[in-house]
C-alpha cells in the first residue's frame, strides 16, 4: 500500500490543490488529432452558415471563432456536437461546469492541468484506483479540515511533499488539526 501511495499522493494533492481535478474539456485547447489515415485529404472548411440549425445550436458558443478554425478543428467540434446530443441532461450540466472552470483558468493553470492529466494517464489501473479512493476520502473530510490540509501542504517544502503520506498515515484520512483556543495554546 505504501509503495502505491507514495508516488501518487503528491499527484493527488497537486491535482486537488491546483484545482485541476478535471481534464481539459474546452475544445479549443484540446490537443490536435492524429494525422488522417492513408491518403485521405483533410476535411473541407465548413462556414458557419452551412451548419444545420441543430449543429449551430450546440456549437453556438463557438460561432464567432468558427470560420477561423482549421477544417480539422471544425470536424472535431462537429463530432463532439454529435456526441453532446447523446448525453443526459445531468451529464451535460457537469460538462458545462467543467468547461466554465477551464475557461476561468490562467494559461499556466491550464498547462499544469494538462501535465497532471498526462501523469494520471501514465498511472497503472491500480494506482488510479488508489488515487481515486484517496480523493474520495479527502472529499468526505469536513471543509475546515480540507482547508487545513491544503494550508499544511502549501507550507511544506517540495522535498517534504514527497513524504506527505508518511507524515499522515497510509490507510486513513489525515487526522484533524489540533484544537486551538484559550485552553489549547
């Protein structure tokens, strides 16, 4: 258990503390797709006016930028629009919230989010499961305790952050901070 937690806990905390628990979902910042197979020509540009009403409705946030997009990016957006209509209303709302958070991030925060996502994708399934379980335990802590842990994390030098799990314990949520007040200095 310790061997699993040690390498992934810093990643978890970086993701939690960097507000990057979501993968980049904003279409304009997604990595480019792989090149087309064989000798297939790239898709032709599609002016906004050529989209059907349903496509324009789903892609409305991209209207101003649409005609300036590369044909490949337009094609990706059209594919995502087709997928969008298959999502439940609840899932659509989740995606909207992720996109809104992504749009509010600075370029450096987006870069860090992409890097964290890359690192997450390199984890083994077992490490991902452990990371998920740790995240779930963290989310179940009272807000004040989470905030205290975040403050403690930020106060640590980077070298000590690597050993965070050793300081806190391996199989339990972090202990609450000591009481403070007139009776507890």
